[in-house]
């Protein structure tokens, strides 16, 4: 028996097929900037952008005035990157702030 039923932690099959305008998910902020996190409030809208540093493109979450909150930890980050590169714009709404940990809900604008 292969044991392929259930959802025991594998990759999300079909993830790459989600239309960019339908891509929505909750994620944790990776490497949060403590100084910026201290200024965040629940429900605050943030920008989701691609930043290029040292030739590497990475997704960043920023305040609307451009302060970097951190990156994103989620299974759908690769698809999000593709959608951002193809011109779809996203926002991240703060859903949890707990001792420096921040969770956001990412959705298209």
C-alpha cells in the first residue's frame, strides 16, 4: 500500500496551478525586523514586494512607507514570487503579533 491518502505534510500538489488572482494564504514573517514589528498593529495593511539584493530576488513584506518587516514563510511563496513577477500585486494584513512573531494574511489587491 502506498499510503498516499491524507495530508501528512507533503508538498501541496497543484499549488503552481492556483490563479494569481485567487492566491490567498496565511503566513509567518521570516526574520522579522524587531524595530519595525514594534510599530505594527493588528489589521494593518502591508505591501508584498520582490526585492533584489546581491543578485537574489526575495519576497519582502514592507510597511506602506517602505520599512522592511521581514520575509515570508509559507508553502506558497514560490507561486507568489511567480505571480509578483507577472504583475499581480498583493497586500499582507497583520493577523497576529506575539512577542516578535508576526502572522499575516496575503491576498491580491
